[in-house]
C-alpha cells in the first residue's frame, strides 16, 4: 500500500525523475506526484510502462507503484479493449474447488505456478525431481494484472489463493517464479493481506544456492560471461538479487557489469503491446541486447520465463545463448538440458 508520508520532504522525487520511460523534470515531477497523491489523474499514468522500477527507486520504501496501479485502474489509463481484458481476467481465475494432494507438510513444496507445462523442461533434473510440488491456477499469484491496470483483480483473488495454501497445508513453498515470491514476500505484507502464520515463501535462488552449497564438490565451474536480465517483479524484492551473485560465484559465471543491469535494468517489454506501446518494443530490446554484446556477454540469463519468452529468440539471433539461471545451475552439475 502506498505511503505518502515522506513525499512532501522528498528532495528528488526519485520515483518519477529516475523513471526510464517518462521524460520529466523535478518541478513537473513534484506537481504530478502531488496530483496523484491526491487521487487525481496525471499524464504519468498513461506514459508508465509498468516496469515497477519506481518502487525500488523510492528512497523511503513508500511503494509509489501501488498508487500508480490503483490510479491507472481508476482512470482507465490504457483503455485496453474490454473484450481482451475480460478474456485475460477470466483465463487465470483461480479454482476455489481445490483437489488436495498428499504432501508432507514438514518438507518444502515447489510451486510450479499456473504454467507447469510451459516450463516443464526447466524443472527437470536433480535440482527439482525430488521435490514435492503443487501447480495450476489455484496457486497462481495473479500479479500479472499489474500490467493490465487491474490491481482489484489481484486483491480479490489473493484470499482464495492463500486459502488454498492453507487447505493444502503448505508451510515452506519454493516459488519457481520470482513474481510468485514477490506476491507473498512483498505484495501481501505491504497490503495487509494475512498469510498463514506458519507459512514461509522461499525464493528459488535461495533454494538453488543452498542445494549447490550442499553439492559443491560436484560443481564444474562454467567459465561463462553472463548478461543478467532482471525481472520487473524483482523491483519489489531487490534484496533477493544478492542470490544471483552468490550463485554465479559458486558456478563460475561472471555477471558482466553492463549499463542495463542492477538498478538500471531495462524492462523486457513483454507488456508494451497490450498497453498500446508496441512501438517501444523493438528499440528497447535492441539497445538492451547491444548492451549485452558490448560488455562481452556470451549468454543471456533470465529469471522470468516470460522475459525469456519475449526476448529469448532475439537474443539468440544475435549470437547469445539464452537460459534461466536454474539452467546454468543444472549445467554446472553436469546435467544435459533436454532442450
Ligand atoms: S514515492 Fe518515494 S520517491 Fe516518490 S515522492 Fe514519495 S517519497 Fe519520494
Ligand atoms: S512503473 Fe516504471 S514506467 Fe511506471 S512510473 Fe514507475 S518507473 Fe516509470
């Protein structure tokens, strides 16, 4: 939930002046922020590409994107075709009639999310095969509706999803998707949505790192130079980015120090077309990939399968191999990837 307490004394209005997508000077940023803080419309709402970076840029952890997404819905800023929106909303409706699985509540459970088939090959091998798992729409976090200015859908469905976790008796859940982890670790807590008391989400990278540490003797250093593509969801949980560096150290991968990484990461552009900003896709991806090549990367590593889906073939057409970070972990353990 957005907290405007510190906005009046905020010197740089970082949430807007650091935005990579909106050209705005400090004075205009102050005026537009004030308008939005008062619940009014602003050109910012239309120009925003929903990259979530402002949440990370705010020095007071005030979650400005929570206000932006709420107002985008209020003012229908993107004017997305109602039929398309309705289909997108209905497609991912969680099932409230849950078919319970037999799981051991004392062991960790992998949440394969709503698209387990799409990433089935990425969840093979020793890192995943011994984990019990859940999957499907009953456990789908729904945060994707932030890209369609429909925060109300996330709020409405959150209790259903959380109730499914409670019914299934999951205590420690490894989230294959960063977005899913962000839902439990950030969205719910900042929006006062209560999680079961004994429930703990686990970021995939924390699990991978611990597994690799336990099998350190089996690791073959890969000696690769990697361009890392952060996900938009990571903006809500930037503290987890440290796991990328720790895993890279273990598996012998150099994360190249490029312009569009870390706080200056560039959105993959997956949502641009739906938001009526299709003209930005090509130039954004081109400058991102050029930056990877200019900094000597040999592989491009994604954390989000949707980013990989959006950019992967283009990255490969420029001569870079594309992977998820878990794929590199599997390679370092001597596994062949079945794709
Ligand atoms: S949301 Fe954060 S960065 Fe933006 S004006 Fe308020 S305190 Fe400053
Ligand atoms: S979500 Fe991204 S594009 Fe939108 S205002 Fe924040 S930083 Fe700018």
